[in-house]
């Protein structure tokens, strides 16, 4: 049994190294699949590389899109001589100018508080019944006597049952009612007090509370409606009225339901922070910082785009390494076209006809360097700078703004039918075909190895038999010689 096992192992008995022979032959057979694997690695690297180029192009396109918008050049900024009292912000429609602003009062929400000493703790029982809350406007008398319900609102009825009749239970029911008010409990040495406050400031967001008691009395202590005759007593205390913010702009009285006043001056929003004793000066000016930032963002995006493609399309003689896009017509053409657009001129502006005229100068290495003095000069002529970069142009391609022209090109590259999509699909198709070829070769190699192993195993078996026979015959001759002697 041991002898049979030995003869079944390749090379045992015959001395033929079947495993080494088959491995050597298969190493030769595997060269085509190794070449395919190397080709796949290059395709994957190229696909990844184009993904990076696409990302860089997208960043460049975003920067160009900002420069291609006329709104970029009409932005304004506001400054306040005392932002702790009056803060201001602008939109692109705000006109440059100065404004004198005073704050007479800030907006507030109505607050009602239960009288001191009525409740010892939040667990005190108040009573059962219903609370009816309605938002509206109290007249300006002190105390108020006339209530006008707010348009678009209705009575909110809150049922207070036996399980809700404590002070904290009523607080929770009010807060869950969506009545436009918020209830809270304040506890100090004198006991617990219920405070109810409007959710929104402004004189139209006051509120009244009507009470209807059932069973145990005491809920009427939360009533507040001075119009009720005779008035209920005791009732909630009118701690703070609902009021608008008020002030003046250039001597004109203004009012708002909040502490923010928008569009009293087109494009300008004031936020009242505290009352003032003298006018605060708010100045609105053209925001050249925003334009400068947009231009610098474009320069940075372009330089990153240019640097990456320059390295990847070139050959480094010192390291003897080629970029992954060396000789690639798509990548080389893309870099060439973008650089060509940078140097083209436009008649959109009579003042600035090229990027270099506004201070964006193309260098020998393909990057852009900002000439600060030229750029600052251009920023003093924003209408012309806007035309030079963002004008749509109606007199042919040469009248299109410089950034607009480049933006149109990069948008095309990134579109569904653009270069990146077609290149990506082409590379993915090549990778898929390569994968199929590898699988086909792998299947064929498995069959080849199986065939070679079977052939050499059979040869090994045959040689083992001949070896055994040779030993037997030699042994017989030896025995005969010994007997004859």
C-alpha cells in the first residue's frame, strides 16, 4: 500500500520533477494574462487620473461661473458706526450711500404672569375646564382694554381635565396646543408662578385667555381678557405688552414686528440690537473685496488645473518617468485649449480687452500670476471689469466676456455629452473588455495546466514502471552472476 501511494505522487520513483516542469511551462503560458493585468492597471490609473482632471475642471468651472455673473460685480457691503446698537447687511440691489439710524424701542412679545403668592409649587392644583387662547392686537392704553383678533388666526381651545389640573400639567397642555404661546414656571422664595409668552414678537402677536370652569373652581385665575365685564379677579398680570420695534432712518419713523427691518431701503437690512441715544451711521459701499476674492479663486483653481495636467502630460528626463497622460490627445488638447482661451482677447469692454490687462498674466510654466497694481486699477472700474469678464455679448464670439467664454467651454466639458463623460465611458469599456479577456485566458490556462499535469503525470508513471523493470532485470543479472561464481 505504501508503494502504490509513492508511485501516485508526481516524480516519485522516476525522478521526474513534474511540479517544477508544469510550473515552468505555465509561467510561459501566463505571460499574456500578466500583460493584460498590466494593461488593466494602466487603464484604471488613467480612469482615476481623468477623475482628478474632471474634479479640477469642476472647481475651475465654479470659479468661472462666479466671474461670469454680473451680480458678482454689483455686490455691496454695509458698515455701522456702532454695530452693537445697529447691525446692517446688504444684497446686490443696495445702492451706495450713508444712513442715519436711531432705535427707539425693540420688538417684544406679550407676557402674562400669575400673581405672586397664588401657588406654592408647580404641583399645586389649579382647576379644570377650558382655556381659550387667541392671538391679536391690544390697543395701546395702559392697561389695554380693546382686543382685535389677528387675521388668519382662530381660537385655540385647550381642555384641562382632572389629570392636567396642576400648574405643571396646565403648562404642558398649553405648550402642546400650538396656540402661538409658550408657558413656563418660575419658582422662587415666594412660590411658583406661571408665565405665558408670545412665540413671536410684534404688536399683532399679543393674546387673550378666556376661561370656562367645570367642576372644581380655580382655573379662572389664568384668565386674561380686560374686555370681560365684569372683569374676573384675580387674573393673570400683564407683565409686558406685545410691541413692534421702532426707530428712524434719516429722520423717517420706521417700525417692524421684529428687531429686523428689511427693504425699508431696497437691498438693505437693519437689525436693531439696543436703544440708541444718538444716530448711528450706516454706510453702504461697493464690495470690491468680494470681486477680488472671486478673481483669486479663479486664479487658484486654474493654477491647480494647469499644474496637474502639465506634470501628467510631460516626461521628466531627470527621473526618466512619463506622466500618465503623456501622448494622450484628449489631455494634451484640453490643456492646450484652456491656455488658448486665456490668451484670447475680447471687445466686450473698451477698457479691458484681455486677462493680462486686468492683471492676470500667463507665465512660461503655464500658471497665472496676479499683477496686483493692474488688478487694483481694474477694481476701481467695476462696470468695465464686469463687461470684460461677464458680458454675454451680442456682436459675435469676440464680444463675449473672457470668463463667460471660458465658462461656456468648461461647462461643455462637464456636460452629459462632454469630453469627460465620453472619455470615462471609453475607459470603462476598455477595462470591461480587458476583464473578459483575462477571464477567458484564465479559463484556458486552467485547462492547459490540467492537460500538462495529466501528460507529465502519465509520463512519470510510465518512467516509474521502466525504472522498476530496469532494477528488476539488473537484479536478476546480478543474482545469476553470483550463482555462477
